[in-house]
C-alpha cells in the first residue's frame, strides 16, 4: 500500500497563522503537512526511544555560567571546519530521503546551506544523486558514506564523491545493521512511488522493479564486518579527509585520532541505533579530551536551541550538526524553510553569546558550562 508523502494542503491550513519562531514551531507545522508515515520516519528513534529523549534532555542538565561587563555589542559566529570558513558553527547533518519532505529534496537543502555559508553533508540514502547535489551549488559539502558488503560498490561511491567535488567523507561507523525503528515497522515504511535511493540505483538494477523491496535490501547491504583495520583501505581510495560519525567512547576517539582521521562526530545516530546509548552531549567531553586536538570534534543529536549549541561548543565541539530541525524547515518551505531554521538557530546562538558575555564562538570555553 502506498501512503501520500504530504497531506492535502487543505488539511494543513489551520496552523498557518502561527508564527514560526522556534524549532518546535517548525516541527508542529511539518507534522501537519507530512503523512504519518513520513513524519514518524523522520521523528522516531529506535526501540523505546530512550536515546532519542536522552539526547534532548542532556542539554537541560547543563547551565551556562555567564560573564558580565563584557563588550558584546558585536558577536562573531564564524569559525572553520576542516579548514573551510563557515559563517556559523551549525552544519547540516546527513539525513535520508529529503524528497519525502519537499519535491526539491536534497538540492533545496544544499542550496540553503550555501546561502547561510555553512556545510551540508549529503547522505548515501539521498533521493537525489550525489552528483546532482554537487552541481546544485559550488559551496563546500561533505558526503556521508555507509560501508557496504560489496566493497567495490563502496569504492565506487567514494570515487564518485571525489570526482563530483566533495570535500570530505563522513563515514558512519555505528551502523553494522539498522536499529529497530518500531514506528516504521508499524507504518510499514516504504518510499512512495516516484522516489528512489538515487545513489544506489546502479546497485539495485538487478532487483525487481518493486520499491517495497528496497529498504530491506539496503539494510542487508551494510557491512557488519567493517573494523578499524579497514580505515586504511578507505583512506587509500581517495585524497578526501575522513571524518568518523558515530563515536561516543573516549578510547574509540583516541584510536580514531591515532588512525589519522581528520574529524569525529560524536553521535548516536539521532537515537536511531542502540537505544541504550549515552546522550551525545554527555559523551562529548571524554571524546574531546581523548582526542587532545589531534583531529576536529563535532556533535549531533538533540539540538533544538541556540543554548544547546553554546553548551556543545563549551564541552569540546568545534561545530554541531543538526538533522531533524532541517527536515522540519524543508517540509515547511523548501530551501527558504531550511535557511529560516538555520538562521533561527544562528540568531538564538548570537543572543546567547551576548547574554553569556562571550563576543565570539571561539571564546567559548569549558568554564562556561557545568551540570546544574
């Protein structure tokens, strides 16, 4: 059975008069626009969704010890990631199936990132090819990679990303197999007619023309035998810097730095993999300490406010990546909606900098946050 991607516009007109001034406002509007299947896919976590809630709740456990009598008339939110200047320390996390949210899909998201002067991480499971995303804007962008059992196919994705002009590989390491998403199972989640996993079309060419088979087929392709010994192989495939996404342990972070990776994203896959995993904010200080500056550290998971970003930067992140808030913006307004959400979070962070007595994101330090 096929389920509509978006509800009929008539059914979504009621909340139009509400101003969209928080991420939660965007989520409510997006929920009104999306089908239950699509909303649950974006919104849900694995199993009992404890990790999903834990990610969000962890930010409430920390308070900001603000400074006073500091000149904050002007605030500088710019920084660099992997040597690229960005106007804000808010990057766009890799998330799948953007055309579920809006017909312009990943191209709208990439263009919004370019508009705001930040970086978009394109997903392997995109509904637009990585080449089309790369051609949509000349701004720096990264490609997220799942390592497949078919190593030749994995290598082909790397080569395609390098040829298309991507600036880094973000290798997801917390997905030897997919976590159980109960909402998706109950909804029998599947891509509606007309949408495909565009980067995987060649790999799926020998399958029957029935998209109901695609999700389970792709899930079976993840390589559960992928280990630290394979990082060298990945590095040999291209000149792109490698960023590992999905690390929460300090010893794993130290091993990643020793392996010569360029970055680590402290992440539990948005609470969609191991439900018993720690909140990423709680894992961040140990990872940052273990890395000791040998590679850059980023964080995703649970970010809903500018204060959340400030706390992550104080605890050791160079930048953060946001996923679901971007999807809500994309659903509501395509490129303009994504740009609005990024601008909203950036403005919130700027206000927090002023109220915390910190004129620059580069001046945020560990003394400024503590558990409440």
